[in-house]
C-alpha cells in the first residue's frame, strides 16, 4: 500500500483534507513515546488503496518541538511515497516557509494551494502554472471545504505516485530554471529570500487596500474585544444547547416510554429481576446518555466549525493568548474553557481547536476544574438545606475561587508534561479576513463527529454505568440490600476522616456518574425512598421532595460534613459522559485514567481539609 504524508502548518486545512479523504477509515492515537497526535487513514481511488498519514501541524521543520522532530524524522525516513504540502493561499508568503524547509529534503511532493476562495475575496490572483514551473512539482489550486475538489486531488496523487516530481531549490534569471540540489537553506533570511524569488510575479493583489472593519476594530481592541469575544462564545454555547435540545428530548423518551413496557414484558416472562433492570433501566438510559452526549458534540462542532471557518476563533485567540499563557495554554483555549462553564462535554469537545495534542489535553484537564451548569443546580439546593442564605452565597464564592486555583494547579502539575517550556513556542498566526462559511462542509464534519461518538461511546458508557448499577442495584428496592450500602457502612470510619458519612459518600460516588443524580441519591439514603439505581439513572424522572429532604438532612448532617460534601462533589470527576468525551478526544486511556484519578483523589483531599477546618469554625 502506497503511503502519502500530509504536511502543513496549523490552520492550513490539513484536518479538513484528512477527514474528507479518509472519512471513517481512520485511526487516531499518539506517536510512540510522545504526547503528539498521530492520525492515519485510508482512501481508495480507481481500485487502489492508499494510506494517508497526517503529520503533526508545525510552523517549520528545523525546530526542537516534538511536533517538528516527529514530522522531520518521518519525512527523512523515506516511509512516504509522496508528500502533500498544504499551504494557505490567502497567506501565501508566510505559508511557503514550510515549503522552503521541505524543498531541501529532496522528496517527491505536490503543493496544494488551499483557501483559494479566501485569496480571491482578498483580491489576490495566483499563477499556479508559474509557481509549479519554479518549484518543479505539480501545484493544485484547492478549496478543501468543497467536496467536488477531491477527485482532482486523488487523480493528481495517483499520477504522482506513478511518476513523482522532486522540488528544485531556486529560480534563475530570465525564466529559465536549474536544479540547484547542492543549495542548503541555512537560516530564516535565506528562506525568505528564496520565497521572495519563487513568488515573484506569482501572486498579484488588486489595488484595493484592506482596512479593518468597525466590528474587527472592536474585536481587536484591548478592553471591548475581550468582552465581545466572551459574549459571542456565550451565544455559541446557547446555540449549541438549542441544537442539542430536540435530540435530547427525543432521546429522553427512550427510557421514559420504553422502560415500563420492557419491564412489564420481561416480568410476564418471569425473567430474573436483575435482567429486567438491565434491559428496562440500564440499557435505555445508556442510549439516552449517549445520544444526548452525541447531540451536544454535534451542536458544539457546528458552532465551533462556523466560528473557526469565518475567522472569529483567530480573534478570540489573539485577545486571550497573554492571559491563558500563564496556564501554559494558547489563546484559542478561551472557547473550550468558556464552554466548560456550561458543560464539561462541550469544553472537552471544543479542545480540538488547539494546535497540538499536548495543548488539547491540557485544555481538557483545565476544563475539568470548572464547575459546570449541572453542579450549580445542586450546590445551592444542598447548601440551602443546612446553611443560611448568606452562608450559601459565601460557599458559592468559595467554589469559584477554588476553581480558579484548581485551574492554575492542574496547569502547573500537568503542563510540564503536556506543554514543556522548551517545546512551547507560543502562538503564531495571522488574523485572516472574515469570510463566508461553507455550511455543507461544517455540517458534514459535525455529523461525522456525532456518528463517531455515538458509535464509539456506547460500550464505554454502558460499562461504567454497569459498574455503578451493580453497586447500587437492590432486588427488593431496599437500600440496605445494595452493595453500595454494605460497602459504605463498612468503610464509614475511613470516609468520615474525609468528612463524609456513608450517606454523603454515596452522594459523592454518584456525582462522578452524573451530577443530576446527587439529589436523588441523597433522597434515597436519607429518606429511605426509591432504589438508588432508579434515582441515579432516572434522576430527572423520579421526584425528590426537597422540603422533606431538607428537613431530614438539616437534622442529620452537620455543617462541616455538608460543606465537605459540597466541595467534594463539585470538584470530583465531572460525569461519566465527560470522562468518555475526554477519552475520545485524547485517544489515551492512560491520560484519561490519570486525570480521573487525580480529580477523584484531590476531591477527597479537599473534602478532608474543608471538613477539619470547618470543625474549628462551626
């Protein structure tokens, strides 16, 4: 099978080309021994199957970052039969820097001028024939977001595999060119001189002078730019929720309307109760969870795809780069972080806008520290059962302050492994002009991600849910018959050291499954009503009498324990769906497990500290 390498700078459209060529026939992991993403896929053209390797995005081939080392080593290894060098036609001079470094390697290649539509909108015309003549390799004008372009690309790939061309290093005067193979481009000055000679007369620009629009001036202003960017991201989150709502509403009907009939049918057949519970409760709710998660991923990808395509994300990255660099992140991380305030799943999913795997993983680790909207539906309710309104406000402020501290802490701990300073060159980008989105491409990419996560997430969510179900299931509906009760009461002397009785410890465990389950589990443990499995999986269906629960908890739980419980649940693992999304986005079981273990352990440690300090106050 012939191997083709895909080479380009970040934001050049590499991912779009890779996804369009390979579709679902791709595998994503990490390069051996490196926290750098490795994407491989296959595509078929005229009965011939090709292997496509998406090399890590980098701004050059002579640096010391892991991305550049891996990319350079792969090209030099001669594993690839052909390299596709992808450049941004709208920023041609800057994008050709990669080509300048690649040319000296003397490898078969073709050059793809992507974003020709954006270049045209800027009033630029590019003589691709002249550029091809000077480089000595085929040059293809291209718009990656248009599906009809790919047959031309595949045809060119097939032709070049059979009869490859190697780039020449520089032009000679009067339009005649020689192969200066001995030329070595040593430094940036010589590279830019080479680029200037190659592009002389190739790219022509209209006399129209480009000026910033009033809106762009606002977006790039020091003060108002940040506010407007945050408002746009917030509007994007709301739009993603609106897109998700119809899917979630339909998915919610699955356990609501199918659970009862399935249970009745299986009971009539005298099937064992635990099998009845699995088929009528566990599986329908797993389907509901997975579809809801997939719908949110679809909404986020649709919104982020739009914002990235029109050029907004570049402005947001510019505005917040200096702030987020203190966390070891680039400015692009502002969007997934803002999404995290609404839903951790959205934040984790949105991390794919980052330039490399390390930045993406660190963004997800940071997003986990942000209390999502679901926990804010629980914290004031639980706090109001034990504390005064003023004390509840102070608790909420304390959570916000600790969340900021936690974001700094995880960036300090994980950042040195994920984004080491010696390999972090900061953010390099040019602000592209605003341009019209390709809605067909955006929708197709979002739909592909939806299908992928629904297909891949079911088993993961089902297995995690099954473990929780095994511990929480009681055949007679009596809480004392469940494993979680038996284990909880046995280890209560240990959990009390962390400030949690067996009841609140069950609530803490359930918060890692779904934050919405916490109130239902507390109701089951303190009131003795409902099966824990029922309230955990049907948290939005099983009614919880808040007033009655408040009366009982107010008399049974101390303020130190309540405070410890609130902080433990808030900063525990966000939920099983966020856990799965992080795994799917990181493609690393090891790192997902490491982050989950860190958050669960640090939540218990925080609970312990809060509890023992609170004992001195109350």
